[in-house]
C-alpha cells in the first residue's frame, strides 16, 4: 500500500519529487552563497501557510528585521501570519537550539500549541561553531530530525557548501531528501541557477539538473520535460494533415505541404532568407490555426519591418490575433525557460504553427552540444504531441563553400531539413533552396532558386546544367545533347570545354598547357566558344580569364 505524499507547494519542486514528500520527511537544501537556499526555505513556509499547514522558521544568522524585509520582497507577510498564529519566527543561536532539542525546550512546545506541520532551520553550518567533529555534527542533525518527526513535522535545513558539488558527508546521509542548488556559467557570460535532487529516501524522483529561477514571487523550478510522456500523449491519434508553408512553390517541393506534428529545420548562412521563409510560414495562419513566433535575435518591430519589405504582413496577423510574437533574447533566457514557455503557450490552445528564429541562439546558453540536442528533441516532442508544426531556423557559419550540418547538430532530430545556400551564377549571387530530408513523404530532390518578389518569396525553377551547387560555386555541365546546342563541335572545342569545366576558370596559357597546344590555337578556340555563348571572358587579376558560362548557348 502506497503512502500518501504531501505537496511542498513550491512551483516545480513537487514535479521533481513526483507529487511531494513523504510524511515527516527531512530535507537538506545545500549550495554556495547566492544560489537561493534561504529563498527556497522561506517559500517552503509560505506555501505551507497557503496549504493550511502552520510553520516555524528558525534563523541562526539573520536579524529579525532583515528576515521580515526579505520575506516582504517576495510578497510574503510573515508579520501578519505571526499575528494570525500561522507562522512563528525564532532567531536564536546554534548552541541554544541544540540545548532546546536535548532538553525538550520551548521550541517543541510552541510547535504543539500552534499545530506546526513545517519547520525550517537556516542554516545548519552554525553548528560547526559548537563542534567540528563530523560524528558530533551528524548526531546533532539527527537529533533535530528525530525531534521534528516526533512532532509530525516536515523539516527543511539549509547548508552552505564551499564549492558546487562539495556536499559534506555529515549532512548527506542523515536527511531523507538531499537537494543541491548551484550556479552554471554559460559560455563564460551568464550564470544560471540550477537545482538537482540527489536522493529522496523511500520515493522516486526526477533525475538531472533543472533550471531554478528566482522571481519577485520566490523560486520557480522549470523541470525539463519527460519525452516519453509527450510521446505517449500522441498515441492513438489520427494521421496528421498537411498545412501550407506560405511560400509559393514550396509546398510542391514538400509533396503537398508541411505535416502537422512534425519539426522543420531551416538551415542556412547569413542572408539566405531563413527568417523571411519563417515569417511567410507564420503569416499563412488563419484557417489553419494561430502561429506562435518566438524571436530570439531581432525584436518584433524589426522582424515585422523586414518581412513587410517583401510583402509579408506580420503586423496584420499580430493585430488580428492570428500571430503572437514574443521576443526572448537568449542572454535573459535559459533553455529550460524556453521549453516551459513554449509548453505553457501551446497548452493555451489554438496554435498549429510554432516558429523559433533562431534555435542557434541557444548555443550561447547551453553548456555542451548534447544539452542543446535535448532541448531540440523536447521542443520537437512538444510539437508532435500537440499536432503543431514547429519551424526552427538554424545558422550555418559558411556562406559559400563546403558546409557541415554538424556545425549545428540538430538535423538528425528534425523530421524535415531544408537547406538554404548562396551560389554564384555568372558572377551573381543567387539563393538556392533544397529539401535534404522529409520523413513520411516524398519530396523534390532538385535544387531550386529562391526568388524575392514584391509579393513575397517564391520557389523558382531548378538550376539546370550545373554541378557543385552545394559548394556555393557551381560549374557548367555539358548538356547530354551537346550537338543540339552547338551544331558541329570539333574535338578540340570539346577538349577546351572539358578543361574549363574542371578548372572553373583559366587563362589562355593555362588552357593551352592543359590541352597540349600552343597559346594562339587555344585563344582561337576559346574565342570561338565565347562567340557561341559557351564560355565567358572576364578580366581578373589584371589578365583575361575564361569561365564556363551558365547560360544556355546561343
């Protein structure tokens, strides 16, 4: 027969403890200065008042005036609660408290008279002034815990540690529940508070470190979501429908549109059109549900302004309520906070589209790549369980030249991966779009031009007779029906064309050397090919160089 747990009432902590704590449990909250131990202890008593459980707060280090001031800053009126008999604040010394417990002093009598069900001792480090012997210290803490259990109280003790992870032995094994608060330095810039339950005697708990945020209402714990729970919520649902992408020609590439519940990764370098494609996707809401658009780099005003420049009206969608724009700069946000916010917003209902621009911004606040993978996976599962299409933009550092998805590291999680590239075509930069993968549907394997028009984005025709587009510097390929374009072509001209196709660019002398002919003959052949439109002469580095043209020959 299972024992009924008692909720602490603290936002998120009961989730980590899977419902609360066992009756009369003892809790140790450890951490370095500033991690929020006293705040959590104050909140433990305040939540007890809200739940109808009177409490006693024993402070061994603060003056009463400072204690009441700190509590008021979070909206907790301990003075009023004392007058109502719901709380008792005791400022004493470690020696006096130890003596009271040993002799059955007024503390236990006070607990009985007010019906206290919670007690806090802040902090037990002061017992080290009484003795530095670990055996004595452990015995003292054990005596406190035993006395509080007899009075049917849940006890919480705070303890300072010298450094993160330095959990001293004398307090570690005595309590039922051990909680560590710590700081994590994110990429050498911002410090984030974390909470971890190291043990919970007699009950299960959620493993790992989670975000602990201090707000003007006290501590807020943001547990990382359990993926298995999200997946289970989707089981048994009918097959998801497709929704439009909002970009002309894009749905055809994707086999009819984007599939509900799937995640799309839109990856590309700077200036390739990621944010504008994302804006077009958000604008296509309305009949297919509202859009939640999270901006992590540019503020909403700039996002709407940039979109309006190509005919995408985000402002109208925001005004009508079809689009909700949120600005969440990563320096002010932990990944767990983002997950919590997304889950809360999606649960509000009505969203069929989620845009995060850009997911790469989280790299600056994640300690290691694996952590970012967990974040993306959790976001994907949130979308999957709610039939929401999630579109996340991701930055690839290389603008042109060879690229690697491993620079970002989330492509294996996404259901659909779209690559945007800048390619050089006859000396002009063009934007190319391609579908790298699309789970559960057929897709267009060609590389197509992404065109900016006054009425929005448009996916154009495939690039023809080009090789090496993904390198950013394509080369011309000879058409299959070569003679159909050029009429009678001599073997020497074919040889010259092949050399330029391999080299991409060459001088007359370089072509002559490669072809094994004199320079005059090579020049004559090159000029004839240029006249037919197969090669182009350009001036570069102070000399005339020839390149294979990317135009259809005349």
